[in-house]
C-alpha cells in the first residue's frame, strides 16, 4: 500500500498530454494550444478610427479656423478616398482613416455648420483617436504560445487575427464501466437485493462540468470474461477508462484481474487513504485506467483527488484543485492512520466537516464545496486549527 503523495507522483510520471489535433477555433474553448499560433494579418489591418468624428491632417489645420468637410468614410468602406489638403472627412468608429489624414476629432468636440467644421478640442494630439495598423499584432507575429488555455477571450483574439483552426490537445475520450450484479437503472422497479446505479450519472456530470463530453457508459456484470471483453473493446476506442466497483478483494471483484488480462500495467492498487482505499491505476501505452471503488462517495473523492488532475494533464494543463488553508470549525477525532478526505463546507477562511462521512453516503457530498485533507497520523484535530482544503472545481 502506498501513500497519497506517492500515488500523485506516479500519476504525474505516467500521464502526458494527448498529441495535438486540428480543431475549429469556435469549438476549442477550454482546450490548450499544442503549438505556437501566429497572426495571419495585422490588427488593426489598417489605420482605424476609434471614434465617430472627423479625420484630418493634424498639421494642415489652422487653429481657430473652420475646416471644410468633404467626403465620408463609414466602417467597412474601403476608405480609398484621399482627403484634400486642409479639409476634413466625416468618419465613423472602425472605419479606415483615409490617405492624407492622420488624426480624428470626436464629434462631441466639434460643431458642424453646413460644410464647415469647428473643432473645440484643445487636448487633441497628432494621431489622436487613430488606432495604428498592426498596433495590436503584426502579421506573422506569435499570437498565443503553445500551452495557452483557450478562454472565450482567447477564442475571440485568435478569430480576430484571422485564425479558423487551431492545433490543440484534445479532451480525452472516456469510458465509464460500471460493474455490479446488484445495479438497477433509476426509474425501473428495484428487485430484492438491487440498488439504483448512480456512479455513472455522477461521473458523467462531473466530467461534463469540466468540459469532458466524449463519454460512453458501459454496464457489466461481475464476470471476469465479460469484464475483460468490455475493457478490451474500450481500449480500442477510449483514452481513459473509469471503472467503478469490483476493485476490492471480494470474490466478485474482477477489475484488477480483467485489466491485467487486457495488457494493462498496474501502477498502483490500494492507497493509505479513506475513503477510496482500494483505488487502482494502470496504463497501457498512453491510455490510462482507473479502478474506482464502488461506494459513491469514494468514487467521487477519488475522481476529484486523482482522476481530475489526470484528465487535465491529458488535455495539456497542469491544473489541480485549488488548495487553501482554512480554520477548522469543529473538532475532528481522527482515529485511523490513513490520509482522510472529509466532505466539507468552506466559506470565508473557515471549513466545517459535514455530518455523514461514510463512503456509501452521498447526502453530505451533495452539499459539500470542498474536501478537507487530514494527514495520515491519527490524532485529534482541534477546532480553530489550520487544515488543508481542496475546493471542488464547481466553486472555482
Ligand atoms: P464493490 O466495490 O463492487 O463491492 O462496491 C462497493 C459498494 O458500492 C457496494 O455497496 C455496491 O453496491 C456499491 N456500488 C457499486 N457500484 C455502484 C454504482 N454504479 N452505483 C451505486 N452504488 C454502487
Ligand atoms: Mg461490486
């Protein structure tokens, strides 16, 4: 049995980002660039007015005298007219500043009478209210480097420099395999001895919360042959396999055996932690396989503490849950020598462990916003002590 830190190190050592793929830029939010991305044009592509107003050559203006207005350039106009010396051109925001002019005065600081323009803007400088061509970025210049997480602003920026496709680390394709003869679909009547299957719904929800939508759910009986066959098929199409249940030492627990049969190399099995002691992790080339416990609360704890980080790494980021230190709101008497993760409620620097921490319960988890991590040593954690808290991603 290994400790939590050792397990995390093993995950880090065994998971690398998936190779980059071409993707339409409008589908790539939340993805990470796999290569440096360059501008395909200058931005702005031309000297551009930043105001509705009048363009003129700054040096041609005689202070205090009216200028004649001749011509007009709305946004989108080719702006190919050439301003006559000493004359102003009516112009609008986003329009190309015409040849022969270099400065724009905003219309609020002018008065137009017929063709004559009176300017009252003492502070106006040469080049005022004009965005220079290439001021934001030049054609061929690095727009965003490899490793950048694409936010909505990033998508907008790349679109604005003319990019339609980006090379990004894809989000992994994920198989959820739920095992257990006792499992019934929610909505169907429960036969004696059955319980409702909830892990697949919970995991799918957790995955979609972090942008992972390429997910398939498979349900398998506790049968070594059938489980091996399902894992074998999943390894052909998915980057990640998340199994739940059947990972412990019971006579009907076949996950580890089946994974080994399918050529998966065991990297660890069983951790000094609660919940989630039987957690299994294996790899087959670039593919990763988690054998999560069956109890829902253990499943979700292991998901947030281990799987989440692995999915982030496969997708090209090194993000982890946000870790904070917080004051314990109530005393906790920790009796075992395992790292313990407690469902908690965190606010304003204080954290309260919730009632009902057993691993078959999800009720407390349903209202938790964090996990409190207590070290292996068995001891009393006093109210007011500072403890490690991992914020669940939904609250980031
Ligand atoms: P196991 O590790 O397979 O013995 O499962 C541990 C506990 O988790 C048992 O009480 C199972 O009934 C329960 N369990 C396993 N899989 C699921 C599931 N998909 N949804 C809800 N509970 C489950
Ligand atoms: Mg089972």
